[in-house]
C-alpha cells in the first residue's frame, strides 16, 4: 500500500470509527448484556443499544475503501465488524437463536478488545506518519493497481513479457486517445503479484480507463455465469452415450455464445468510449490503439485479473474557480466509479473463477511506441 493510500485510510478510520465512537457503542451493548446476566436483577431492554450500533455500522462508507485498505483493516482484525457485515454479525449474535445474554456478551467482548487495539495502532501510525507525510506535500498519486491472479498470473518470464506488453499497450492506447504520452504514466510500485500505476494529473485518462474496466467487469461476470452453467451441464450424470453427447454439445454451444457475446460487447465498448472522448474517423490511429486497449483489458479481466483505483481525497480548500470545480467533479466521478468496480469485483469473487475453454481465442499484441 502506498503511503498516501495508508494516510487516506487512517483519516477514514478516524472519521468513521473513532469520532462516531463505534467502540463505545459496542461497549454500551456489552454493558446491557452483562447486566442481563446478573442473577436476581430485572432484565433491561437492549433494543436501543443494538439499534444504535447496527445503524452506525451500516452508515459506515466501506465502499470508499480500496481492496488494499480493506485488507489492512482485516489484518487489524476489524473488517468483519464494520459496515453491513458487522451489523449482520451483531444481529446474528443477538437474534438468530434464542437470546442468551451470557453467550452474546462473550461474543461481543472480544470485538471490543480488538477495536481498542486497532484504534491504538492507527493512532500510533498516524503520529508516526505525521512528521513524514502531510496532505498536499507529496506528488499527486492517482493510482491504478493491477493484480495478476488466476489465469492472469505471472508464473515465469514468458508470462511477465506478455502482461508487460499488454499493459504497455493498454496504457498507451488510453493516454494516446487524450493526446498524452505513455511516459506520463508511472509505475510507482511493484509488489508480489501486482503493480501500482500512477496517472498523476492525467485524470481524464484514468477516467477513461476506469470506464472501460467497469464495463469489462460486467462482461466478465456475464461470461463467468455462462461458464458456470456450462460446467453444471457437463457434470450431469446420464445413462447413455447419446444423452451425454447432447449435453456436451449444449455446453459447447453455451461457451460459444458466451465468447460471441464477449466479443460483440467488447467492440461496443470501444465504439462508445471513442465517441465519448470525441474521437473522429480522422483519428484512425488513436481509435485503433484505444480499441486494442479495450480488448486487452477485457481479456485480462476475463482471465481473472483484478484492478483497483485510488484517487486521493480532496484537501481543505476554499478555491472555487470553474477549472477547480471541474477537477473536483472529475475526481469524484473516478472515485465513484472505483467504488462500483470494487462492488463488481466482490461479486466476481463470490461467483468464483472458471477457466476459459481451450477454444476461446486470446488477443495478443506487441505494439511498440
């Protein structure tokens, strides 16, 4: 995780966990449950504390966080206790079975200890970074993280060459469409299984790329759903060879239909994105490069690769010129699309990755600048 990304997470944690006193609300519920475990004492209602806690958890904007930021919360041990997931857990503890205050209290108590440790650690991290990072001091890093997993993994130098060429071609086509040079896109970090690309101030290019990715993810989920149905058909146990042949043919037809749909929708994305940018027939080279970018992004995501976007939050400013307002709106649009991408990625992971059939063609390219 880049420093700016971590700094942004710490600010989010302060605003959405510490200031709303989420740990205190867990504590208030725990106190009522504890009171109801005491013998010879009247039971008191926990409804107010439970509703207050679950409403606060559901109001937490988890969708604002990148996958890496959510992963950091998981390493702190608190990700499962925030947002809709946290609210559902509390409701399961309290209401799914006959209410047992002692059992519920024992399940809430470790959450309080974990939250207190997380708050202490994030406070210390903020203090440690405060002398090093100040919002606005560092180079602007609007990040695009590419993660090589599933059939988009890098297992050897051949894979490395392929995906390096593909992502060069992708970046080249997108920035070229906006009259920018490929060297304006920086690789700022290479981690195990992923690279982080900075678009710096090239926000229009990042907007275009995020639009393509969002559309590509919708295609990938649709194709994966068809592949799942095809695999389910193939797995049917039938009594005779003729029936099995028919089932196999039906599965192959589904696979072929999925491939056709993917290719047609890929061409449609390229056409619509070109039009949205304002490319004309005279911009043939740009349109061809952008079309290749779209095809390679669809291929990467279809093979199980993952992407994520981080756009730095706005700093405190009173500047209200038309240009600055337009930049803020553009950044927010990309940020919103990044949130949508993460939601679709989550759906894709839940669906599971199914390897593409041997008959599916693969886009290859070795364009040199």
